[in-house]
C-alpha cells in the first residue's frame, strides 16, 4: 500500500472506530461484536507502525499514553469552576424558588433537574474540535492537568463532531460494578480497598501513570458548556442537546420542570430509584434553564444563584461509643473525638466522630459505653446525632475534659466567650505540627508531598522547628525519613522551592494569624502589598479597610508585635520566600478616576495575555463592573479572538468595542 492509500484507509478506520466507540461507550448500543472492533484496531495499529507520520493525537489507538508523569501541571480555568449551595429538604427548595422568583422580574422561568453524580468535577478543552486538555476542579480557579488520564475514558471523544473551540464540564465517576470489582481485586492483593466509588475515581485520575487510570473503567457525564451563549445557545437544556450532538455523553434522566412543585415531585421520585442506578448519585441538581436568566441571577464567590443541589438525607446507623480521645489543633484548641465500634455508614467504615467540645458532650449527654446514632454530615464527616438512653446499662462512664494539655501538659484555659479549651503554650509540639500542616496546605503555600506523617517525622527528628526550616531541608536529610524515596524527595524539594514565589496572601494565610482566613489574607495583601508594610500597620490603618473588623485588626497587630514572629519572618525572607503581593493591584485611589469607574464592561471571545478572570478582577479593581451579557446598559465590550454573538449585539447597539491590546494599554 502506498502512503496515499494508507492515509485514506487510516482516515476511514478513524471514522468507523470512533463511531463504534461512540455506540459502545456513549450510547451503550454496540452495533458490532468486540472482535470486529479489535480487528480494525489491529489494522490501524499496523498502518501506524508502517507510516508513523499518520499517527495523530486523536487516533483511537492513542487513548493510553506511554509516558509516566512526574507531577501534574497546574492549569488555570478560563472561568472559575463553582460549586453549588445545598438544599436538604422541601422547604429549602421552596426558599430557593422564592429567591429566584424575586430576582427574575421577567416572570416565567423553568428549571432543568439533573442527577447529581457522585464523582469528581472535570473540565475538558477542545480546540477546533480536537481534545487538547482535561483538568480537575482543584480550588475552583486552578486545577491539575490530568489529560492523559482523562483520555483513557472511552466515552470522552478525542475529536468532536463539529470543529468547536470550547470548554465543557462534567463529572467523572466509577460505575458501581467497576468499583466492586476493583475492591475485590485489591482485597485479593492485600491492598487497601477504596472507601467509595468517588474516592476510587479520584484516586484513579490522580495516578501519574495513565495505564492505571485506563484499567479502572471510569466513565463521565458532561453537564455544562463554559460560555455556552457564545455558541448561540440560549438555554441550559440547549447546552445539553449541543453536547449530545457533538457526541459527548450526557445523562438522560434530566427533566425540564415548569414549577417548583414539579421539581419536588421529580426529586421525590428518585428516593426509590436511586439504588437501582448503575452509578452513585448523592442528590439532584436544579438549574434555571434560561442562560439569560442565569446571568441575571449571577453568582456569589462560591456558587451560582441560579442553581442548587438537593442532597439526599444522610444514612443513620447505631454503634457503641467505646472511648473519647483528645487532639490539639494549630490554635491550641483541644478537641474531643469519639472512638466508635467500627460501623458502615453511607459506604465507608466509621471508627471516629468529632465531638467538637465539652459543651456538646454535655448537651447530648454522651457517656463512654453509650450506644449512639451516627450519620455523616454532608455525607462525609461522621457525627454523633444522639444517645440511645434506653440502651444504657448503668455501666456507662461520665467523661470530663482534662485540665492540662494532653500533648505538653500546660494548663488548659477557656477564653472568655469561647466554648473551647485551649493550650496557650506557643511551643506546644502539637500546635507546631498542626501549624505546619496548615502552612503547606492548598490555599496556603500549597506544598505537595508534605503529609501529616512526614511533618511529624521531621519535627520529631529535630530537622524542623518552625516553618522556615522547611526551606533549609536537604535531599540527604529527606532520604533518611521513612517512606521517602528518591523521586518523592525530588518532588518535595521542587514543591518547596516553587512555593517561594507564591504571592503574599498565600504566605499570610499560611502563617495562621488568628481570624485571618484566606479571603482576609488576600484583602490585606492587596492593600499593603508587602509583609513589611502590613507588619508596620496600626489599628487605624487596618480598620479603615472595609472588610477588616476590630477583632481581626487587633489579632494582626498583636501577631506582628511578637519578637518571635519578626524572627520567623526574617528567617523566611532569608530563605528566599517572596514577601510581596503579585496579584492585580487594588489601586483603590486610582479607581475613582480610572476610565472603568462606574462602567459596565462585557468580555467576550478568547483573550491571550490575560485570563478572563484576571481581566475581570482588574477591571473591578478599577471600579468597573463586568457583566455577562450585552444590553443597552453596557458601556464597553472587550472582544477577544473569535468573539461571536455578543460582539454582533454590541455593534447593533452601537456600543464601544475594544480589542485585548487596547484593554491592556488602559489597564497598565
Ligand atoms: S453543575 C456551577 N450538575 O456537584 C454549577 N454539578 O457542588 C456547577 N455534580 O462540583 C455544577 N452532578 O462536581 C452540576 N449534574 C450536575 C452534577 C454536578 C454532579 C457535582 C460537581 C459540582 C458539585 C456541586
């Protein structure tokens, strides 16, 4: 066969194999026996071997890449991946509907109800129809590039039916059957079984070797198109239809409902049907159908106002409380935890449940030896619901909190107005260890590979006394620790090194100043821009910031007044840790006389030098408002590459239009 004929045959094979793949994995309706599929795949493999130039990234033979990765690349989402607020009962759903009704003065609207698949959210990017990248949700803004693993999911098309450049989102999951089979094999091999299909799916997609994910039979349902209106679509149900047309797998149990009563009856109908599904669901998602109305409703920082997740009620079980153990957190709070006779709740075996504090133990009248009702809050965190007093024998023991720290034996103090008991010793080993765990966590310095066990070892062995010592660790020292091989040591050192350039807010949050959460750390960083300026700030300067209250201002001043803190910061600085804010400048003063002040701006099309989110943040920092759709109230439209219907509308309405460069010039 000459190369021209080979090229033609390869193309034919792509087409048939993609079609058979689609019928099998997306439609669940195979039209040919497996042997036929295998035969054609073999033919394609042979042709690709003979004519390597014909092997393309979207070839059906390219699902499982050969390369094992070192780490996952971080990727920034074009638009944030929000999560949903929850409803737990009918009343919550009616409240949601009331809020929607109030905001949509236009009157009529309808909802789309979908199953809430219990897996993990992923985003898939296509360029001119070709799959180019898949990522996890991560913290909503930045996720991890798990493209190689996602390519192994056969229901994900490597090429879609029309040459769109688009980002779609959905839930990757492990079907119940695959989960049962996987755990049976793990049991046989003496490996730890996965707690539930969600963990199994997440664990599989976080493997660096794509062959592992390929062996796990994962699947996906797509439930959204990012920036759908740019494709000319006006409803969410239309997005789902577009996804179907492009050969994506969507869930067919969805239903458009015109009233909240219809929604409630749809939700109710799933209580019985749920166990019969071949995959796990943990609720029903309800979304306003019209994209225009979704825009009108908008979103809070965390979740859209146009959607809600109804969560099925948690399963409750009875078990015996055999003891109460105590742990000391990073702020010195001593928390009691119930030890339970192991029991299965909602798919996992539970042996512990937090009791939060002494007051709660009194309130619920919990004694050691009691039979208690357990459930999982939000389906994840085990908690004691109540005691079954009728089952008491008289042998149960009263529990009282200790007077001294279980870790360092300092006296415990109950601060005014608090229910918690605290260890006030800043040198308490438990507090230091927990502080380090916080320092390396995702929203703080984000150092992968430093788990609780490694930190405990580092502390015990005297290698680190405070977080600045992390930056002095050597390969040699790490290799001596248990379970630290060559590769994990290199990865860890790279992660520590990479964290040095983090913007100030991550460091600030990581330091664990009382009352300063991630959001406050960001606000403080935007205002003061350097650690030095913040450390010098007085109460008045701090409270003059709108979002900073008296309590937080006091905590900040007290924190920086401690000589140990100045020392710690000096050590971090000497180690090369960045002490400045790198994010978009607040330019509060500039805002009032900025071009954008008071203007409504719409961003459309693809930007190259900024992400949409960055552009939005920067325009907002200069006093502008960024809206989702073009109307007569729009002052300015920023049109990136391939801008579509919004640009047309702007021209129609005679609204000023800028390109990306002009935006950058003005921002700078
Ligand atoms: S829509 C902005 N639809 O539930 C709306 N989510 O907190 C984004 N999920 O992170 C989500 N099935 O992982 C949507 N049909 C569905 C879903 C679904 C499962 C997950 C998703 C999301 C979480 C909601």
